[in-house]
C-alpha cells in the first residue's frame, strides 16, 4: 500500500488577477506534491478560491458584474496561472460551489447545536481589505496594519465561535506536537499570542449579502474565515467521503505569514470543536516583494505570473522562486536575478553539462550509452557524491525545499568540475577510459533529471529524453552500473535568457469613445460627469474640462480614453477611465480620433495594448505630446486602423 501525502495551499481571493505571491505558493506546494509523487506516495494537492465576502462584492460591483459572474471570470485567470506555472493540483475548490456551501452550513448548524457557536452583538473596527476585525492594539496609527487604511466601525448582531474555550487544549497540542508549527522558530510567537488570551470571534454578518447564509437564521451570512477554512475538508467530501477518510488530516498546509494566525489558532479550534484531527504541520512561508517594494494593488506593484512565464518559461521562474527564497523567509523578486539564476544554474549548470556529454557520446559512441570499465578513484568520488537522494528527501520532508534544491545543484557543479578534471575530450584515443567517464556522467545526469523534476519539470523531462531515459521514481535515483540506451541528438535543453524590458506603453489601453451625455459634477466646479459609449460598453467619466468646453460642444463628440484605468472616486463620483486632452499655454483641446467607430483601438506602432487594469501612477509613466497636430508617444504616432489621432494644438502640447 503506498503511503498518502496530503497537501493544501491557501485558497486565493480572486478580487484581482493572480500575482507573484499566489504564484510563489502554487510553486512551493506543487514542488512538494511532485516530490511525494516521485517518492511513490499517493498524493492529494488542494488549491482553490475564497470567493465570498464584502471585498469581492464591492470589486464585482465596481466591474458592473454580479458577484457570481465576476468570480466565475476570475477563476479562469487563477486556473490559467496554475497551468502556466506547470502546477498539477488534484482539486480546485471554489467556495461558491454547492459542495462547499452545504457542508459549511452543516458545520455551522452542528457547532451552534453543540453550543460552540452562540448569538451576540458585535461592535468593532473592520478592514474590508483583510476581511477581519481589529482590536485597538492591532492598529498602526489608528489604521489597518496591513492596508494602512482607516477602519470601518461595524455594529451588528452576530454569531460567535467560542474560541476561548479551546485555549488550553490548543496550547497543550502545540507543546505536544513540535512539528505542528513550521518553521519551528515561529512556535513561541504563537504560544505567546495564545497565552495573552483567546477571545471568542464573530463568525457571521447581517450586512454582507455575498456569503453563505446561516441555514437556521438566513439573515446572517457566514463570516469569511469560517466559510474559507473548512474548504480543506469540504473539498475532500467531509464528513464521510472516501477522499476525506484517505487524505485528512493533511500532512502539511502551506500558508503565508499574514494568514498563519487563522491556520494555527482558529482552524485548529474549529477542528477540535468538530472532533477532527489537526493537520500534521502548518508551514508558513514568507512574503515576496518586488525590487524592495510590497506587492500592492493601489500602488500598481504587480507581477503577473503568466506574463513572466511567457517571457522566461515556467522552469526559470519556478527554479528562481524555490532556490532564491529560503523556506519561511521573505524574499525580493527582480527579473535580473531570475535571469542570472536561470542562466547560471539551468543553461550553464545542467544545460552545458548535458550538451558536452551528449556531443562526446554522439561523436565517439554513435550516441549509444557506453558500458563503463574500471572506475578510478576520481570516478568513485563522483559516484559517492551522487548519493544525495536520502539527504534531499529528508530536506523535502522537513520542508526545507531551498536546501534540497541547493543540494542537487551542488552535485551538478561537482559533475561539471569532474568533467573539467577528467577532460574526456583529450582522451579520445583511450576508448575504455572515455567510456567510463561518459558513463559516469550520463548516470549522474539521469539522477539529476529525476531529482530535479519536481522543481523544473519541463527541463528535467528534456534531460531525461535526451539521455534516452525515463523519469521514474526516487528509488531509481541512485548510481547504477548497468544503464543502457541511446541518446537523442544533442540539443540545448535550456537556452540562455535575456531581459525582456516592457515598454510602459504596453500596459496602457487607449480606445475611441463617444460622449453621450454631459452633466455638472455635483461637488466640484471644474468637473463634468460624462456618460460615454465605448464599443459595446457604457461608462462614466469624470473630466476636468468644464472651463474649456460647453456641454453642447462635447455631446456627440468622439474622444480618446484610457480604457483600462482602475476606477476611482473623484469627489464622490466614480470615474471609469480617463478622457485625454492636450494642453499648451492654458489652452485645452480634447484629442480627435477622426470619424471612426466607437471602441476602436488606438496604437503606438506595434506595441501591443495592455489588457490589465492599470493605476494612474502607471499611466503617469508615459509621456504623450503633439508633433505638428499629431499626437505622439516618443517618435511613434498614435493611430487607429483608419488614421492618426490629432489635436487642435500644434507641437509640444502635453497630453493628460
Ligand atoms: N483567502 C485567504 C486565504 C484563505 S485560506 C483558508 C487569502 N487569500 S490571498 O489571496 O490574499 O492570499 C493567498 C495566499 O497568498 C496566502 O497564503 C498569502 O499569504 C499568499 N500571499 C499573498 N501575497 C503574498 C506575497 N507578496 N508573497 C508571498 N505570499 C503572499 O489570504
């Protein structure tokens, strides 16, 4: 009977596109799951989306969609990101699915019946960003410590979960299970937190409609964490599904440090209340910043994993994330570092080694793996060095994946040194010696292909194919003296990467619109509120051109708008885009797209227009001016398919 390995990662909030943090966690969990598959375990790897709550409800509304339709669309992006990253999950649960909703309602009723959930009143400071209440001591300068925004005071009837009841049981459990909180150094932090006293937590809302209704009291919806955490068991078919029996408790739950408390305190207490076993380990990973800055929707620091994979391939990205950032610690992401790592360790490290060996085997043995002769001391050293599988396996089982990767690449470096030392290309007249050295290297590369496959699956597969071998199981990752086969023609398995710098204009999407209605802004003298048509969409814009145009001059006018700008409230009125106008010496003229259809795309040469939402800061990075009457980006004229974008001000006007 194979042993089982059950792993989960957090379910993501789909209020935006998948980002680097999500990608990081996908990749960690996938590498661990793949490792255990390679070890012969029966693996279950769960991912999913946390789709309810006020934040999603608001984002959907701003996008003009019903919450369900909105999350259905978002789910596609998350699944695409997982696919691009070569992540093979076993199941992808979405909390808006009936299989989740019904069971969460059952759980709530059970806890209510047994007195673990009771009704009370809640008044507190709530952050819609975190979907969490905060107490005064959590605040930084009176604001949410994570989002730095002012919190809302929310008072309402609410159900509470008796978290306080489980304080002692949890403390004892943590003390008795040294592997429960990983990395271990985080244990004291949580023991101290629990010692300070656990308070009962509010677990329902009457003010949020996009959530799971409490079955016996449907004006309440179940508060987001009590909805989200049980996904780990609803996905397995709790209470009596086959998978639940087989894969619960999870061996490890991978989460980021911002949500560790929910998984180390609230989730175990819920499991105690349900009389269910706790996961063996909760592993908390660190946060990734980008070039020293936090990922943030509001400042536009966003790295799109799909774009990165398009540019550099999934293995380079996976390798970098797993190797560069020590397990459990924060890290910083830059494309330059990704490229340096991939070129050094994948192209030069594995790629070169394989290429040199493969070329020699083709030229001296017709591509056939030669049989080894007598192994000399230097070969025996290499063989000894190749015995890393037990150590790598141990590191993977303590969730030190970066050290596991390091260990494999130490061996790759050793192989390259062995090759330089034995210089087989100089001994082509001594076929016996040549055969032995090349055999030793092929066998080492076969081991490397197996061991590296959970981290860089595509490249590892190519290495194995080129060697005429298969990636089998960990059991085969030891040096054998009888491997046979024929090598495929020598072909680089990993090409060197070059930095692909994106033109800031490639983020922007400009389109032609028509103004349908013009009203004065209710709270600002200089602003109009415009209703516009943008192809098959209707939008509202707030524009500061009141001093320069009368409403009748604007109505029916074709204009150019930034169509992918993040909606913003301008003096209390939402603006879903930005009208572009040129200004010079106090004269302001809106850009003229000519008589073309609404919705037409505006281009700057062959730069592909952006498809994602951008912030005003990102738009601010590009400078548009006029040259003659044409609007230009640098030297590139802005055009639709039918002609140039112009404006009634000559040379040197600034476009805003
Ligand atoms: N929906 C909750 C989790 C519920 S689990 C029952 C949530 N979602 S999230 O989308 O905000 O985050 C998903 C995971 O990504 C979390 O583990 C979080 O820590 C992780 N990351 C989010 N940003 C991150 C970085 N910048 N770096 C690394 N991981 C980070 O929280």
